[in-house]
C-alpha cells in the first residue's frame, strides 16, 4: 500500500469540501433540515466522480464505505451509545444524513487522507482520537446525543473508531489503489 499526498491545492480543496459536507450534514440535522447534508455531500461526491478517470471504481469504493459506515453507526445506536437527530426511519437505523457523512468522508480516504494507507498505526490513532471528537462536535451542535455515561460512550467510540479507521484504510487501498502510489486530485 503506497500512497502519497496529492498536490497541496487539491488536498486543501478536499479538506474544505469535506468540512462543508460535515457541517451541512450536522447543522442540517440539528436544525430540522436533514435533507441538506445528503444533497451537499452527494454534490461533492459527484464532483470527484466527474473528475476521476476511473469513476466506476471510485463509486464502488464509496458505496462500500457508505454501507460499512452506516452499519457501524446503526450498531452504535443499537448498543445505546448514541442517538441522532433527523431520522426519517425508526431506530436502530442510522439516519440518511449519517450515510451522507460517510459518503463525503469516503472521498477523503484516497485524497487528503491517502497518506494513512502507508501508515496504518496513524490510521488507528487518527480514528481513536478523531472519531470521538467528530461525534462530540455533532453532539455539541445538536445533531446527536450521547446516551448513558458520556465518558463510557467516548471510550467505546475511541475503540470502535480506531479499528474502523484501520479497516477503512485497508478497504480504500484495496478498492481504490492509486497508480504509481499517487493520489488523485
């Protein structure tokens, strides 16, 4: 698994578009506009698919990430760790905006975060720290709520996300290897 970071402007664009998608998903759900995140995230994913010479492979990878991530969040709901706002179907299924978050997150795995493909320990650490921070940010903005003791939920999220990030890193490298180890823009 060899990967290098794309050019700085492409990397910064990818980070900015991910943040745009994340905030649209979270704030939309928190403020009764749960449709906003899926619309914006889909547009971002379509932008990258349109620019990709192997768009069908990228699309299959993104579908896999969305399915795995949505299943993971549905398990977290079922386990009683977290509850999300903006659901259009009953628990224990994660709401559509969560699937949209996974979609826009998937676009980062072969772009701005492609470097973790050759550094799996960093994938685990990034997941163990970044996952709980993202859920905490979503909760602080009103899109989610920790159930039960917050410390226990954060510890569980840290363990789950450390493993999930490692798995997603391997999956993205397997599903979408980059020619010559170079990440696409």
